[in-house]
């Protein structure tokens, strides 16, 4: 019997979930937001309760201390020694990490070195790892990489059409992200469809503030939309997704204040996508409200968002030479029924079709019509459970 905590650290947040293992029972979960500010918010959910407090949290170490103290304060644990393992989500593992790994000084240094591949994520992931190592140095500590599931991609998919030296000397290639989510929902989809995963062709669509799609053939990732960094792919909440790379030097030359490529990349990561087009929000709920209110910028952003998703689904229908199912997951994919309908409306020629009575808010499982040749599913993701399982597997 052990308790394992799964950690997903962002630049100013720390999401967590505590499991009783190996039963995989969720004992508690929560999120600490606005780390670094005086009005940070910590929320703990357990036994049907939700407890929140607002206070100053200067960094991730303070956040971890607060989290652990709250577990004791609410009687979820009686002593820190009950926690025997911690698993950390890390976005970029590069070509170094093809699977999860035990945390060592070398592994932590490599996670930080790989920050160039995920500048919004790896530094925060490393901060969470350091915080736990400082406070609970003796527990099993594991890093679980978003990129690992995509290590099965063939070279034809992960290589860019550049001279060899850029790959061999500088590791410029497609790595992908959201791998734990794509891995989990592919397995769940196979269970729902009642078929072995090895016999299925699936397109998994992780649609949240970050967006990625993956072509899964026989349980393996054979192509994915995020690339060298998580900036690539369809339009996202604040990220542009794919654009003509010649735009970058053009903006540096012509836009005051954008003095170098790094400044433009910052705009593409943090000020683009839905936020950039609407000029006011990156939240799908706000976007849909704007569409309802007749806001033309919201309508344009909504239409663009659906358009880019349809195009990537079409690509992966070609990569797989057809598919058994399209699987929607993550915050928007699981909840935005109207968006799901809008996407599939443009794909009916390929054999996809949605049953409007099944495609409602809060639904899970198959939402396509009985006659649809390609099934459409909604599967809630559970990246934290994948992380907890990997901790147990490496505990030995």
C-alpha cells in the first residue's frame, strides 16, 4: 500500500492528484494558481469537499510546502512518510528520454537543458521537481515525458526537410507533446469500442488551451501535430500554431518592439491563437459567448479554430489511410459539444457523423450515429493516472 502524488507544474501553477496505489483510488486533488503573487489561490478537493484559500506564494517550493501541509491539515495523510512516490509531468524529453525515468541529478540537469524545446514548460517542470526533492528527498521520484509516446514515430514523420546536419548535430526534429494524454485516451477508446488497441487506427484530438492531434496506429504514435516545440500544429488558446516561418524575420524588420526572433516567438506563444484573433480572450467559454452575442472577432476565431482542427484530422485520415475512430479529449474536446459538431460537419464525406442526442455537454463514450463508418468518441483524459502508474512501475 502506498500513496503516490502526480504533479503537473506550470510557470505559475501546480496541479496535483494524490492516489492510493496500487488501487488507483483518488484520495485528493487540487491546484495552486498564481504562484509568485501575493494573491495566489490554493484549492484542495477531497471527500466531496472543496477548500480554497488566497495567500502569498512566492515560488514552487513554497507551493509544495503548502500542498503537503494541507494534506495533513485536512487529515488526508497523518504524516509525510505516507507519500512514497511522486511523478512529475515534463513536456520535452527530446531524443534523450524515450520513456519515464527515475529522477537523479543528471536527469534533472537534462530536463533543464531541454528547456529550449519547451520554454513555457520545462523550466516550470524542473522547479516542481526541485521543490519536492528539497522537501521529500527520500521518496521515489519519477519524470514522465509528454514526448515519450511519440518516440515510435517513423523518421518520415519526425524529420523536417532540412540538411542532415540540422538533425544530427542540433537535434532539430518533430518531438510532439501531450503524449500521456494521447496514450491514455487511445487505450480507453479501445475499451469503449470493444476491440484490441493493436487492431485500431485512431485519431486522438487533445483540445485544451494547448492543442495536439495524433495518428495512432496499433497503439503507437505514427504522427502528431506538435513539432520541435509545442508551438506547432493547429491554432490554440494563445499559440498561433503553424505559420509561414518567413513571417518571423518580416515582423522583426517591420514591427517596432519586435527586435529579434525570440520576441516574435514570444508573441506566437503567448499573444496569438484565439487570444490574438479576438483581442480579449483565450477561453472557449468566453469565445462561444462572444459568438452568441454576434461579436465578429469571436466568430472569426471560432471558425478559424474549427478550420485548423478539421485540416489536421484530414491529414491523419490520409496518414492512417482511414481510421476507426476520432477521439475528442481535454478541456475543450470533452466539453465543447457545438465545436465537436462543427468540426465533424466538415468531415462527413470521410464517414464521420455525430448523433446530436448523444453529443451533449458532459457526455462520454460514442457520440456518432450508428451508421457512421468512423466512430466519434469523447473520452476524458487522465494524465495524472498515467503518471502515477509509471511511478509504481519504476518503484521496483
